[in-house]
């Protein structure tokens, strides 16, 4: 039925154009010029009518040209949108390719799909958010962070309760409860209440030191996951759309100068990640593991670093102004006079060259 309606519209439009042209030739010139008055030259009237006729026909021709140009432009847009849709579908199919039994891993195909999605995002602003969501979902699905150990949760309890004065203990309980709800697989509300009570009841003098996580060199993330992070850092749509890398494993990621403003990195593992000059402004790094991460001259302003583990991290020249560092562990971190801390925050003594820290090679 659509083609019938379209055909009826085309016939009606063509008929209207023909009637308009005939009226411009036969009817309108006489109406505009009028008949010859007494003593007026008939030839002068005919000439005036011809001039009006020519002007009307030129106007109709110009209008027809504009309509044709608009329809052509619209057709080009529709064709382009169709091509982008086809490119997007093909790229997603490539991204999902896995080796069948007896075949080699088609890593090159997945990489081609990742960079094809980047082209789609650059060519179509309307599809950029969708591309970001697809790539972020790929990272979360194929490189998830491990569930936190009980010792890590206890270490966070210790750090947050140590950072809070008695007047601020309810705030510590609130932060801890949020951490448990976010990270506990069972997500039982009773667990949050019990641990929050632990913070309220135990003063810093009574706290036990939590067991330090075992040191070691984590495996690097897969090549395709690394490519996704690189592309996400290049096509970040900014504050209007969050990059969701919640609980992603980005250990030893090579992400220098990456743009992850406002990204959701809650519970993410970034052990030994190289993020020199990275833009993490406003990022949510609640409970993230940043042990040994290279954050030299990184922008961490207004970032949420509550409960984050920054032991042995390199913070030379990092901008942490406005960041929330309640409960953040900074033991053995490297920093210098260029490092800018949140207002009113007293950082721990910087690690010195040759000193062994909590995280070693």
C-alpha cells in the first residue's frame, strides 16, 4: 500500500506543477498586466505580459530546481544512513567472531570490527553513543575483574574508618555500605548493615591491620580489549553519555592520553595500567584497584576515589583537585611537588627511589 500512496503523491505533485506552468503562461500574465486602456499600444501590453510570463516561468524553474536539489540531498542522506547501518552491522558481526574448533583465533577480524566501529562513530554522531555502549560491553564481558577477596573488603573497612573522624563516622558507614552493595555477589542488605556497624563500633585504635593483597605481575589484557579501550578513549562523547566499564579488568592497559572523562570504573582493576596524561576527570573509580598504575600528569580532578587502592601508584604531576579520596589507600605511592591534592588533604609521605612498596615488579 505504501507504493500506491507514494505513486498518488507523485501524480498529484506532477499535476500541480503542470497546472501552475499553464497558469503562468495563460492566466497570470493577463491578471497582472491587465487589458489595454484607451489609447494604449496593444503591442506594449503583449510585451509586458511576455515579461511577466518569463519572470513567472523563471521563478517556477528555480523552485523546481530547489525541490529537486532537496530531494536529491535527502536521497543521499537516506543512502548514507543505510550504508552506516550496514557498516555497523558488519562491524558488530566481526567483533563477535570467535574461533571455531580447529581454527585459529580470528583476532585480526575482531580488531577490524573495532576500528570499523570507530569509523562509524566518527562518521555518524547519532550512532556514537551506541558504538560506545557496544565497545564498553565487549570489555566488560571479555575482561571482567575478579570478585574482591574478603581481605580486600576488610582493608577497605580499615582505610575508610581510619580516614573518618568520629563526627564523620555515619558518612564512613554510608560509603562502606555502598561498597558492599556494589561488590558483594549476594548483595544482602544485612551484610552492609553488619559491616557499617563494624566501622561505627571500632575506633582507629582498635582496628586490626587488614591483610595486604598478594603482590605479583598480573597478565596484560587481551589485544582486542586493549583496542577497545584505545578507541573508547578517542570517541568519548563526554559528560552527556557515560562509558560503562564497571568492574572491568584493565590490568596493564596501555592507555596514555586516553580520554575517559566521567567513565564508570567502579570496582575496575587497573593494576599497573599505563595512563600517563590520561583524562579521568569526574570518573567514578569507587573501590578501583590502581596498584602500581602509572598516572603521571593524569587528570583526576573531581574523580570519585573512595576506597580506591593507589598503593605504589605513580602520581607525579597528577591533578587530584576536587577528588574524593576518603578511604583511598596511598601507601608507597610516588608523587612530587607538582602533584595537586584535594583541598585540606594531607598526603602520606612519598615513596623514595629504591624503597620497596606494597607492589613490586
